[in-house]
C-alpha cells in the first residue's frame, strides 16, 4: 500500500523523485541564511567584516590631549628621576613610594581617559610596561638601583586609580540616565 501523493518518507519521496529539500530536523539551531559565522560566511565567501564597531579604540578628543601629556610627563619623570643627587633628595623629602604612587596614578588616569574600549585593561598594561621600562632604565645608572617594590607600587597605583575611575564613570553614567528621564 502506497501513501497518498506528496507525503514524505523517512528515506525520500515516493518514486525516488527529487523535490525541494526538506527542512532539516535541527534547522532552528542553524543561523539564518547569510549570517556570518565565526570562521566566515557559509561556503567560504568573503563578505563585510564581522566586527563592525562604531566606537574607535581611542577617544578622539581626549587621546589627542592626554597621550602627549602622558608621554611628556613620563620623559620628565625618567629624566628627573635619574639625575644624580636630585632623585635622592626628592626621595628623602617626599618618600620614594609616595612619588611612585603619585606619578603613576597620574599617568594611569591620563591613559584611562584616552582609551574608549577596555580602558581598565589598557591602562594597567601600559602602566606595567612603563614601570618596567622605568626600572630597567634605573638599573643602567650606577647611582640608582631597580627595585621590584617600585614596580609593585606603580602597578598598585594604577590599579587603585583605574578602579576608582571605573566606579566613578559607572556611577556618573547611571546618574545621568536617571536625571534624563
């Protein structure tokens, strides 16, 4: 006995005729036609870039102002910090770790303000690199010594500054959202 005309079987259509493809059993799990996959478009065709983000990495106005100031400040910091006698006098007057905390907190604030995406991570990585560079430069001078505690002071200053700025910007953003409505 044959089923009525047009009824589908598990092994195909009656009579072996090819018709339009049947809907896959798990079709709802597949992405819609033309959607971008993690490895590209279906069939290997190239299309527009997957990650179309409107926000640039840098904050255009702030980066133009803050990054040159940060670079100049770091150059002055390294230069003044490695002058014979002056660095020791400043360390005696203010305390070595306090100077590190203040200088690198200021630098991390400038870097945080100039980055649009992931400012916490970028600021912490940049301060870690700058602190390591500063300590390696100090090790080149015979009257200076590089200390791991100085690098840890730099990183902790950056961490405290970045966390404070991140909490402050989140609170300010939620305050603005509440007052607008």
